[in-house]
C-alpha cells in the first residue's frame, strides 16, 4: 500500500470531505481520507431531517443527501479513502499510525495533516445525575442512530434532558415513531437549540419545554421506571419542593458536544480551554506547523454549511503549506475575548497571511437583544455590527478585512466584545 | 380580531412575530425584520406546511431502514397520516436518492422519495 501522501485528512465527515476537495482544487491531488466508519459522511448519515445546505446549495437537504453531494465531489476528484480505519497516533513529524482489518497496523507519512474528527456527546457520567443505572438511558445521538440507521425504537415513554438541537430533533423523531415524549428539561433559562427546532419539534407536537429544570433522580433497577425533574435557581441548584416525577422507560441526554481531540492532545497541539478544540490561527493551523483543524473537532458548529466553509479554508491553507513547504514566520496578533464573548476561532491572526476578508466565528455567553459586536484594536474600532438578537446556541461571525489591519491601525491585539445599547 | 404569537423560523434570528387576523384574513404581521418573516407569519396561520422526514423498512439491503422525505412540504394536518402510511411501506434494495416510494402521500399530490443510497446486501457481506 501507498505510505506517503501530501495531505492526510483524519475523518471523512462533512469537514474531512470538504477539506480534501479544497486541497485537491488547490493543486494538491495526493490526498488521503482516513475514516473509522463503514461509509463516508459522518454523523450526517443519521441526521435524516431536512434543513441542511441552505447556505451552500440554496436548498434544504437532509443530512444523508448533503453528505452525498460532498462524497460525489470527492469521488469526482478520485480522492483516496480508507474506510473502517482507525487512527491511533499522529506524530509531530506527521507520521500517522492507523489500523484496519485488511492492512493491519500501518504508518503513513504526510506533509500536512487536517484534523476533522468531529465531536462526541457528553455522557451521563459527566453530569453527576443521582439514581440507579438502569437500561434505558441513552445519549440523544445514540438513540438517533438506533432509530434512523439500525431501525430500532429505544423506548416508548421518553423524558429528554437538554434542549440542544439533537435533543429537540429526537423529541420529534421519537414522537413520529410512536413514542410518547413527556417533557424536555433544560438546565439553562434558555434553549441551546435553533428556534426552528423548538417550533417544529416541540411546539408542533405539544411537547412541553421546561427551562431552568434538571433531572434530580432516576428510578428503576433493570429499566428506567421514572425520572424526577426539579426547577433550578440562578446558580443551577435544584430548588427543594419543586420536584415532579415522570413515569417513563427512557431518558435521552442532549447535554452538550465535546470536540474529539484525544489524538490532537497526544500529538501535542495546544487545546483551547473553552472550545476543547485546537487553538488555531487565521489559516486554521494548530500550534504545530502543518497540522490544520476544521469542523466540530475545532469547535462545535450549529450548521453544517459553516463546517463546509471552514473545512474548505483548512484544505486550501493546508495545500498552500504543502506548496510552500513551511509556515511563514510573521507577526501574529492574538484575538481576545472581550465582555460577552466566550471564544473566537481563530484565536490569533497573522495579517500578512490572511485573505482579503477573514471570517472570525465566536459564541456569546448569554442572550443579548439589540446589542453590537465590537471589534477593536487598541483605541481603533475596526468593526461594529448591530445584532437584534444573539444567543449562546447560535454561532456568530464577523468578517475582518485585511486592509483594516494596516500597521498604523492595530495595537498588540484584536478584541471582540458585545456592547449593549 | 385575533392575534397570534409565533417564532419565525426562516433564519437563526428567530424573530417574535405577532400576526393580526381580522375576519379570517391576515391583516398584518409585526416583529419581523425581513420579508421572509412576514411571509412565514402569514403562511403559518393560514396554511402551515412541513417537510416530513422518516424512515421506511428495506428488504435485502445493507441496512434495515432507509431515510425518506416528502418531495415538498405537505399540510401540517397531514403529517401524522403521512407517517402512518409510510409505516406500511417496505422497499426492495437497492434504493437510491430520489427514488419514489409513494407517488401521492396522505391525500396530497406530493411524492415521498428516498434520501440515502442503500445497496443490496451481497453474500460476501454476510460472511
């Protein structure tokens, strides 16, 4: 088997596919995708609902259809893929150790690596929910896979904790499959899911959403028999006396996604304490030159369209790195989080290396109405953008222009903050 | 006169719409920040529609179920009928994106189509 490639992409989901295609289009045709599942497309394969691709294709596709479009693009370019292949290690010298049933354990040498491993659901163990450990407790994504790919219904009477998009989507999906979804509980005073999902997945079916509520007990020894919810105070602590018990056989957890960075961590790339993903510069390059990251492994996205855009950029920049053979050493400005901003991607910018406009994506820490996004450097306001509403569940983007970063304009850093009127 | 409050779903902004209905007609939509919001508000109170996505059983395929969708949006009131009708459907592998499962679903003129390719399960895969 071939053991050297210009670019190796770790993960064949939407990020990996778009990154590989973009690298190819920039003239780096020697690209390999390593994917652990039996098929390309990643989690899109189990997201059978519509609403994907409005930005990319100006039409509403389902997850599998969106994935197929990019698979076809990869096929057209004859990009090599190894399926059912698990990557075990990536070295800073870009030697990748992987294994599969056909080739056994093997190593591949790459000139550049694109990390596109996606994310994982936060499990029950991370929540400290008291109670027994019976059957019938699933992460929402596991239930989604069971229903949509494997054809099983994991329960008939369901309580959902967490109003992230997967939880909302599964509330509708379980209802359509004949289950009774009794309630969706959300710890925060607002939902982390898209408005459209609250309307079409809960309101349409009369499923109540209880904000500022959490699970305080799970009963049942062999199988879940009931789940007890309680209201929480402003410190997210349960308020005694507000407990309500719901008889059910299933509890679905949709309580957050965590970028899957075991490989990146072992490789030694610097990870961001807020996103859990690598710290990257304007080229989506990690702290190790020639190692790039995009998609949910970098930071968790709401819309796959933005994953594809980001991955296209990572692929383009990885190709430029391979063509140049090195990373340009030039002035680097940190992008700092001002008030209201939890993180930014990228977290640093080399003005000399950026395109004419650079998308900077970030999330806010609370719901803001009629507030402005301010981008400042020193005393200079580089950008001011009014937003009628911003919420933690919806990623924000500002586009920074290269010509606004002229040397007399910028100080030691760029700060993005939210200012209320 | 009747007023209905809705959350606009046309984009991630989620504008809070207030739709005023007089004599069964939409008089005005307020709270929207773009044209799409006004159209959504009007449609959602007079003729709400949804695209339905679900799965149907596959016989002889590499997976036991295949995802499907309505080719366009159907009346919201027909959603559960659509689901019930699709529960009875079994398709024979292979099936490909765009293949028609039902030509007219739940009393509408709208088709239900396959959204994922499922290949035939070959003997080799059984081993």
